[in-house]
C-alpha cells in the first residue's frame, strides 16, 4: 500500500450513523482485530481490552443499554470534556447541525434532537459493538494507546468495506458497562465502536465533516 491508498482509505472512512442488519462473518472480524493489534503502544503495553458483541448478544446489549439510559444518569469512567470553545466548539456545532439537517431535524426541535441522541444507545442499529477499556493504572497513556487502537480498528474495517462509528456516548454509562460485561473495576471504559455494513440509503449517512488543513494545526520549527 502506498501513501495515496492510505489517504483514500482515511477519506472513505466516516462515522456511520445507520447500519444494515447484515452480520459480519467472524473471520472478517478476527482479521480486523489481528490488524488493529499492531497498533504501537507505550512500552508495548498493548492495554486494549475488547468486549465484542454479535448477533442476538448485540440486540440484548442494545435493549439493556437503552433501558439503563432511561433510568440512570451518565457516569463515565473517564471525565468528559469540561467545555468546548473557539474552533473546537465551531467544529462540534458544524457536525451536529450537518447531521440534523440530513435527517430533517430543525433548530429548536428538541424532540427531534433527543430522538437522534438516543440513536447512540441503539448503536445506530449496528449488528456488532466493541467496548474498549484500558487498565486504570496506565492512565492517560493507556487511553492514548487505545485511541490508536480504535483508529486502526476503524481503518482495518474500512479496508474490508465495513463501516464503523466510535462512540463516547456509550461509555458515559460506565457502571452499567462494568456490570454487564464483567469488566474489572480497575479498568477505564473509554468508548465503544459500533460496526457493520452501512445503510447507504439512510440520510444520516449522506453528509461528511470537513477537516482542517495541516497548516491550521502545525507549527513548523525549521531554523
């Protein structure tokens, strides 16, 4: 693979918000995991733990998570951002309004925005979900390593024509996830990745976010 091929793969990948019900064959999921495991990590710790659902197990998890959300307050293991300001808030809003426009939610439609928010906990109807956690003792570096793993997982899936969406929203119900998957309390639940084949006809998959130019985020030190 040359750089152009990798760049095309990066450009093709997007956060899928509507999935077809078709299951992914287990050998393909195993291939994704085998590729993602080559992610570089601090001291080669390889801290990622993956709890992965398929078939009826995904449906049970989807139902249980939705029920939990309706009766409990968010309580993530890893604190969410305290705020978004400046360009970060601009990008966040642009993404949100692009989604709402695609699915027909207008400004001020609180019921519509709440309905779209709840789609997170239905896993966007994905047939598979991977919950990613890391040992708490590894702190920010374990989380950073797992971020690399999530990227590698998503790109490996995209190379097979499989759509993905990393989801912090799922991780916002940490105590429930610890209980449901028997994830040790000394692990931090970081995110989930819902994945499957994209429902290409769904309007939620009809928009793409913009990316900053390299000069917008790079400071060159040449002299």
